[in-house]
């Protein structure tokens, strides 16, 4: 078995296990919400702090990675907005809240899957590279998604900057990336007790995150998916990584850095898309269907991209 499949297989197995756990009621449904909360607010931030704090970033074009990842998000977001009139008609029927479903599922990456792949393929350095991409993308996609919901969903037509900015500056993933990067740049070492506690917390992040992703899959919604669902899969997992590959090759990135940055753009969308849609008047059922389709498609698409990128 190739190293790519060896790295991807455990990720997909844990996602499948999470789906089985929920669909067969191996644990109570009430388990998943606090599990997701703990992963997002405790376990994953701990992993990001320790990974970035210890990573050897010398030799990595961090500024270039930041610019490319942020630029690609802006390009995809602008393309969706420019196509809004065409998307409102047949066969897509993406108007108002439905348009925000596509918008989110085109720009938001599933950081959990990215970190798990980074760890499986390149170890601690892979987690650090994915964390750099996360630091570049997560603040931007949170801001853009919130603004899109305020403009086209049921959250109200007037932009409320407090509502748009506050979720970005208080996001645990963003704050942990800032703290981990500051530790790395300053050379400050955390006390051994705190570092060990963060290592233990971080070790729980990826298994629980992948199980939660699987628990969120709704296979029943994929029996007759709308054309817009496949548009979300194609735009996020084919078009965006194609653009990324062209740009990454153009700037001369190669090796693990090329593969990590490229695969980050091909990740399925984040479960945060569903939460944002539900809280701000979006089309949450359509988001759930798009997320499920992207996760299922990832089992085929991600190995291909890893092979193309030289993973």
C-alpha cells in the first residue's frame, strides 16, 4: 500500500466509525455536541499551540504560503459572488440563504482532516505546515462567511461589524495559532508541566474530531442530491486545488510544502459552515448535504490530489 493510502486510510476509517457510532446509537446523541465543543475549544487549540511552538519553520516560505492561501480564498469567494445571478437560476437555484451554503462550502476548509493528513504523511512538521495554512485561512473565511450571511441570509441586510468581527478575533483556532507562532518566533519554552498537559490534550483532538465529522454525515440526504451539491464538491475539491497547483508551481514551491499547501485547498468544507448557517439564518439542511457529499467524495479525490502533488 502506498504511503498516501496508508496516511489517508486511518482518517477515513475514523470518519466511518463516527458515522456508525451515531447511526447505530452506540453512544447517546447528547455525546456529540459537548465532544465537538471540547475539540474546538480545548483539544485542537492545544495541538496547534504545541505544533507551531516546536516547529522548525526555517526554510519554509511562511509569507508565501500565507499569501497564496489567502489569495485563493479571495479568488473563490469573488468568483462565487460574480456568478450569483447565474447561480440563482436553473439548474442550481441558489438564491439568498441557499447561495450562502455554496459560498461557505467553497471557501471553508476542514482543518481537522488537514491536520490528520499532515500528521500521517509528514509527522510533526506536517501538522506545523497545516497549522500555518490554518492561520492564513481561518480568520479570513470566518470573516467572509459572516459577511455573506449578513448580506444574503436571514441575519439581516445591514452589516453589523461587531457581529462580523467578534467571532474572528475570539476564534480558538486563530488564537492558538497566534500563541503558537509567538512561542516559535520568541524561542520561549513552555514549562514542562504545561507542555505535557497540552500534549495530552492535543492527542485527543484528531481522533475525536474525525469521529465527530463522521457523526455529522447524513447519507439519506445524498440519495438524490441537487446539482448544487455536486457544484460544491467540484468547486471546492477540484477547481480550487487546480488553481493552487498552478500558483504553487509558479512560485517554485516543492516537496512536502507543495503537497501540504495544495491538499489544504482540496479539503472538504468545515462543519462550522453548518453551525454558522443554523445560527445566522442560512440554509442549514443544504449545507449539511454539501458537507456530507464532500466528505464522501474526499475518499476518492484526496488520494488523487496527494499523488498529483507528490504527497
